[in-house]
C-alpha cells in the first residue's frame, strides 16, 4: 500500500488536522473543499453561484496536484447550507462535470466551516 499526502498552494490550506487529499492504490480521496481563495483563505462571495464555482475550482486544483482530474472523479459529496440552492448549484456543477457524470450525494447541513454555503469532496482514480 503506497499512501501519499497531497498538498497544493493552488487551493486553500487545510484549516485543521487533515490533508487536502490522500492518494492510495490508484485512488484519490479529497477533503471537502470550501469556496475560499487559495491566497487568502477567505470565502469568495456570499452568493451560492460564486461559492460553488470556487469550491469546484479548488477541488480541481487538488485533483490535478494528485495526478487526477475532474474527468476521473468517481463520486462527489456536496454539503450545502440550503437545499433551495440545489438548482443553482447544479447549473454550475454541470459546467465542471460535462460528461460521464460521477455519482453524487447532496446533503443539506446546519453549518459549514467558515459559514460557507457549500463544501465539496470527491473520490477519483489516477490517470
């Protein structure tokens, strides 16, 4: 078993005792990606569309660093503050995942770190 810790400055640093992702046996398991700017760690906007774009961009950067991509994602889990934002989130999501959509769970939660509106994690395979 060959386990590697993934870390990139192209996505926000972990805000706790965890890694941005872990790579093992041809798979990548990402931590939840918040809608924060990599350089500042601040939430990009109060709007769900912008937060979704940033969370997915951060996810993409972590995957690229690990040697994977959005095209190799098998499953995502989307945590959202308000299920009423589901349609807007899907509109943005479909611009990042264009074909062979991964499986997905979407869960409304009471609160997310930094009071974000969305957090997205993924499992992907290596190219």
